[in-house]
C-alpha cells in the first residue's frame, strides 16, 4: 500500500517536495497539501495531483488518511508541528532548521525520548549529496589521513525578502554546521563570527565563521546570501595527506563568441536535486520499515545545528569567541 504523505507549507520548498513526492518517489502518494493560503495550497495540489488541500496544519497531521508528514512551513513553526507529529505517532521529515531556538529542539527531543522512539528526520539533505558523500568516504577510507580543517563557502544569488541579518547564521549556515559535523564525526567546542566592515547596502551582509571541534579541527564558513553571480557552494576537507574538494555538477559548457562559460544555478534546488531525492527516498523507507536511516539527520542533529547557530549569533553580537556546550545526549540518539 502506498504511503500517504501530507506536505505542510506550499512555499518554495513545500512546492519542490510536493513535486518530488508526486513524480519521483515510487511507493508514496501526495495526499494533502496544507498552507495558510488556500489558493496556494490548491495550486500546488493541482500541479501535483494531490487529492486534498487544507489550511489547518494540526488537522492535517491528525487526518486518518495521512501516514506521514513533510514540514516545509516557516522556520518558527517547525518544532511545534514536529511535536504534533510525535504526539500523533506519525513519522515526519522536518525541513531545516528543526527550530531556530535550541530549547524548542530540546522539547522535541524530550517528546521523542519519552516515547523512546525516533519520529523526526531533520532535512539536512547535503548529507545525501554525492560530492559530500565522496568527501566523507575519503576520510573514513583513510586516504586523507587525519582531518585538520574544512573550508566552506555558501553563496546565494540574493536573500529572500523575509530574510533578516541573523538568518545568514540561523537559516543558511545550519547546512554547513550539520554537514561538517557529519563528515568529521565530531562536535563543536567554540565559534567566532566576523563580518566585513564594508557590507554595502544589503540588509543581510556576509558572515565569516570559525568553529573549533572536539577532534581538534578548524572549520571556517563564509555565508553570503547576496553573492549576486550565482548559487555557489564550495567545500574543501584538508587532511594530513591531501585534500578533497566538492565539485558542483555541471552538465554543459558553452563555447560562444570567443568565450567558454558554464552556468550557475539560480538557487539550491537544481544544485541539490539528487540529494533531496535520496533524502526523501530514505524518509519513505523509514516510514515503511520504522528503521531510522543511518545517513539522515535526527532531532539531536537539529538541536546541535540550532545550538551552534544561537552561539554564532551571540558571537557576532558580542564580538567574541563563544564556547558551545551542549546538553547531555539521550541514549536514544547514540549511534
Ligand atoms: C535555504 O533555506 C536552503 O536550505 C538553501 O539550501 C540555502 O542555500 C539557503 O541559504 C537557505 O536560505
């Protein structure tokens, strides 16, 4: 029997997940599209042959014809809706961040721990991207030697209208916070955050972060939400014996009028199309088998990213290095 999925939030990510479910996730059907804007929910439902629409997320989660949920609503609603899924006993793939507030993440962790069952998969899809997979494999296979540093650049064309300056750290950077932690298999001990003195007219200036890890590595991250030229994510893992760099999949090179050029994606969706598909396939298997996927990020990983982001906002505000001290990890999350 097909797994009946509801998508909550019909914005840029909800629309993309609805498309993936409807066209690229055998074994699943798009049962409900829920959005506060009924017309937007109906539009995405019609585009993807969904049977039903709703404007009530809580009622959508409770529906007897919904087996699992994909949350793609605004960041501040993620934890509350994840808690509703836990209480309903329904698996949920929650888009990142699990919450911008680490305390809300701890409430989700407490609810899962009380049931002694993982219900929440957090949507850090870069773990599934083939270039990051190769980077992690190079480390675990030992060909790099001991890891020393990881350099990361994360550049968007322009920040969405709703973006505030902090969201470079609380919304964009959690991708790097999570994937660097995943690849290095370690946790962070401190963060320092800087901004260029010249930030131009933008309301979302670039940030440059340096994180220290329990494994003794340094991780630096540049986030520039207004890079203008294209969507461009780069990474280089530096080991004692060599380095591994991410490659962006380029499908064509143009030779025209004495020039050779390649195109950048306009945003993350084409760059991580395969990662989203693999992530969502793992989520479907999780719903079908009840076995939490080894690669996927869980609620604890969501908490770790949110705590790092909160410390990063403090480090920027205070202009000082901030120690990152996490709560005790419950046994439920020990791998
Ligand atoms: C957005 O929410 C994403 O998840 C994208 O992957 C990231 O590049 C972008 O900066 C975020 O705002």
